[in-house]
C-alpha cells in the first residue's frame, strides 16, 4: 500500500493530518518502512490510519497488537504512578490542612 494525499483525502482524513502529510511528504507517497514509522509515530494518527487504511483483518490484528502493548505499558507505568502518589501524599496533606486553617482564620475574622 502507498499512502498518498489522495488516499488520505478519499478516506476522510482530517485537514490537520492531510496538512501534516503534505508538510512531511509533499505530493509523494509516504515510504512504508520502520524508519519512517518511528519518525512519524508522534506526528500522525496511526490508530486512524489502521482503522481506515487496513483491511478488516489488518485492523483486527492492529487492535490485538495495541491491546497487548497497552497492557505492557500500563504494567510498567503502575509502579511509577504509585511512587508519584506516595511522594505527593504528604504535599497534598500539607495543602489541604493549610486550606482548612485558612478557612478557620477567615471565618474567625468574619465573625469577630
């Protein structure tokens, strides 16, 4: 498959993605290789491309790969989120305690 401006337009790609394609590839087809995919991974919406440009079987295979990769990502991220939450907890307590004291102080002034 060659990805071209006309293919994107015929499949209903949004104006932003068409504009990005034109910026990066002009009127030429995009090379479908690993280097280009990695270079464009954060630029183009590959989920949209998979859903709209692959066959139904290809879309299913993409979804299965995505589910597996998402699971791995979330498992790797979990200890980082816990460490963040643990580090944030005393800061949050200090903040909410200070807000409670501020409320009390302001309330006292209003009733004095």
